[in-house]
C-alpha cells in the first residue's frame, strides 16, 4: 500500500478515536450529576436518621398537621378527643373535653383533670350507683351526658344524703326570704312571681335550675309519695284529668310555700287538697 494511503487511514482512525473520547467525556460530564446526586441524597437522609433516631434512618416524612399533633402529650391528646368518642379521661389529662366534664360536674372549667375533678367525679359516680373510679369510662359518660342535658348532678345513691339535705335546707331558706312578694302573672323575679316562677327562682338560688312551667318542672323531677316527701321537695297540684296546674315548695307538716294567685303574695299555707304529687331532684 502506498505511504500516502497509510497516512490517510491512520489520520482517519486517530480522528475517530479522538471523537469517541470527546463524546465519551461529554456523556460522562452529562451523567455525572445524576450519578453523584443519589449518594448525596442518601447521605443526607442517613445524617437526619442518625441525628433523630440514634442511628436508624427515618423512612416516613410527617406532614405539617401530623407533626403538630405529635407535639401533644398522651394526656393532652385524650383531653382533645371528641365528646361523642367518650374518651377515658383521668388524672393529669387536659383539654377542651376535660372542660366539658367539669361543666357537667358544676366545676370551674379550667381544662385540667386535677384532684378536685377526680373527687367530684367519684362523688358523682357513687350517687348514680357506678364504680367510683374517678375516670370517665363508658358508663360514666352515659350518665354524665344525661345529667348535663337534664341539669341534674347527683343521683339517688351514695352521695345523696348529705348533698341533698344541704340543698333542701337552702331551698327552704330561699323560699322564706321571699315571703310577701306579690303575685305577678309570668313573673320570675322578686318584683313579682307566678307559681312556677317562684319555685324556679328559689331552686336556682339554692343551686339547681328548673324548667319554666309547672308541667315542665313536674316532668323534670323524680316523683315520690306524700309519706316519703321531705321539706324542700316540690309539690304539684293536679286536675281531675291528671294535668298539673300549680306548684309550690313543700314545707313539711302538710304545709307549703307558694305564690298562688293575683292579690295573694308569697306565703306559707296548708295543702288544701289530696290531689297532689311530690317531686325531688
């Protein structure tokens, strides 16, 4: 082969080799960030894992909402659960659901389930025949929501004797203070009372809220016999058809405090009929 031909072939081969090397360097340069990026990302995750987990890399990334929720302690999480879920609240819990329980127990709602809340809750549970745990189990929630709805606190067991005795004494004191107040149809204040306005006012200032009318008050109380009735209970007057048309406060010995009709002020009087029913809270 002529020398010229050899030189031409050699030049062409060197040119191809250089082009290949150049292209190879270009591809390598193009792919270099991708290859290097993975180790760097892995190193970053590992670094976070070592810092937070003590050596184990974290594989779950929390959303802002989840991260915020995890800042609450277990006691706070229970206190923030919904009322319909009836959470098991206990000493040390805190949150808006604790406030609901405290309102139902007639306590100042500070939102912290402290020793005073435990004490009153145990008394509440005992009064309704429940086990006095001092925590809100399902049975306690059922009775607590019912009591809150009907404006009742203590039941007929356990804690009743002392608390109810004190309450009845307050009722009689408040009833006597209003002696001489004029009758006023629809009246609910010391400027003038009708029958249920008077009993509702007295019970409110003794510590218990009653519904507005005599019939509603009758429906909101537990009925008892004349023999079992005690001073401070309500006495309801019934018509021949069984409807309630008047209410007063039983004073004992067949007597009552009441606001009866226009021209007759609040006074203590005899119960003039046997068609009566007695009720207490």
